[in-house]
């Protein structure tokens, strides 16, 4: 990047809270160059001048950088849990209706409409819920309001589902009016800013998936505080795979439904006013070695510093898992382990792949091996606790949970 591109990057990071490493500086640099060409500027210096005086130009660059990968019924288990949760807690209690629901970021609306369809399928009517879909991308929101999609958005749907809720013309899928006409509102908002005017009221359900992983530390704190304000004390927050442990370390606890990746507030433990700037999404793994009779911390970066290729491959594994491409993710895990030997981070993600496919025996094996290499691997302890709980082994589950709590407390002590 040249100096002007670097200044543009800083402007973007300040505006939307982006962590550049989450999408790679090469991708950002490419987006900047594409915006220069799109607006007819000569170079990045001209673009920087334009951004400084025009919010529209900044929005054009944001549209170029955004990562709106989504599709209908993307997280099946989350929808199953949603439907069961509503049946148990709201369906027969009309005084608790209408439900207030937030999808943020909502991208091009697939998640919003998936939620609406799921609620209609279990017997709610359109007056029984209100959904707000919020996103920073005006282009995505325009598409959401139109309700017209391509085959890519239909990738996980059955022919029956498509027939029930869409009309197909010229290779495009038009959402039927009975879904579009539900109580749904789309708004353009920056979720890391003060949103009192844009998003108000307490929500029974919040879907906020795969945004935290793209944010820098300060912006994660701001988003987490906003989510805490918006969510009712007994509400449910749906998150992404890579975000669940960050949330459980910061005022939330996971609900007991495999692969739903849903959380509720830990009301007995207040949300911290300050989050450590060094707090990663996937926790530090704490292990000790003796140097001058003092303990030394090894986190995931220092443990793997000898191989940048392995670090890059681990990030690829995470991305493949988020896209539910489990076979390729597992192949990459096995390839790394074959070439480089045992690695606690790779074994953890291998365990996650099996966990997401409900192969709990293989998942436990991988998580246990990760713990053998690093007895203070917080994430492995958390998921072993969940698995034992799901299998009815409450005593073992409690022991893993206690160990995880000790690791967490240890981390807070060492980090100050």
C-alpha cells in the first residue's frame, strides 16, 4: 500500500471498526483501486481527497469492501432452536407478543426472511412479530427490500420450500408477497456507533452473526455493549461459530442446544465495563514454561510463530467451517497435522468440525488431544463441557466448566 492508501485504510477502520487482518490488506488494497477506477479518479491521492469531503464516496468504498456472504436457512440448527424456543415460551402466551427481533447485520435480507418464514411455519401470524434488519450497506438493503434473489441464495433450500415461498422468473427468485408484507423494516446503520435514533427498544431475539470477527478490539467492545443494551434480560442472542467463546467470556452463556450457537445473558455476572484490548475472539491458550523461576504465557500467535503458513491455514480452516465446507476443512486439518505434527489449534478446529456434524466421539477425541498439548486450552474445555452435558454426564461437564473458569480467571490476572 502507498501512503495515501494507508490513510484511506485508517479512515475506513475508524468509520466501520474494521480489523484489516480479518479480510487481508491485499483485499482492501484491491477495493481501494476498484473504487478509484469506478469514480474516475487518477489515483489513491484523489480518492483520499474525495473521501475527506464526501460521505457518498466513503459509502461507495464501504460497499466495495463489504463481505455479504449469506443465503436462506443458512444455520439449520439455529432455526430449529428458534422454532422450539418460540413454541415453548411464546406461542401459547399471547400477552408476550408481538416478538421484537433484530437482525444486524442483515446483509441482503436472507436471514430476515428466513426468520419470518420460520415463525409463520409454527403458527404465528404476521402481527405476532416485528423484525428490524440493519446493515451498513445501502446496496444490500436495497436488495433486501426488493426480495429478489439468485440461485446462490437458494443453495440449502428444498424444491418444496422454494415453491412455497418464491416465484421463479428468468433464473431469479421473487419472494412471495405474504412474506414480504410481514412486519419487517430495513434500516441503514453503523452498529458500532451510538444508535439511539436508529435502533431503539429491547429485543426478544437478536441475530448478529459474523460481525465481531471483522472488528478491531475497540469496536468489538462497542458492539458488545450495544447488543447488551438492546437484548432483553431473558432474550436470546444468535452468534457465529467463531464468536461464541468471546461472548461466553464476556457476560453471556450458551444455550443448551447443539450447534445453534445461541446465548443468553449471565444475569448474575455483569457485563464488564472494560474489555481488554488484547482479548481475541478465540481465547488465548495459556501454558507455562519456567524462565527465571517465573511463568511465561504462550498464546496462539507465539506458539505458532515458527510457521506463518500454519497460521494462514488455520484461518482458512475457520473460514471453511463458517461456510459449512466441513470436508475441505477436515482435509486441511489432517494435511497440517501430517506435515507439521500435532498442533493444539488445529486439533481444536478439527474437534469443532466433528462437533458441528454431531460426531461427538470424534469431537471429544480431538478436543482431548488439544488439551494434552495445552492443558489450559479454554475453548477445548468449553466444548468438552458442552458435549458431556449433552450426553448427560453432568459431573464431567461441571469439571470441564470449572477448569475453563480457572483458565479464564488466570488470563484476567495475567493480563491485568
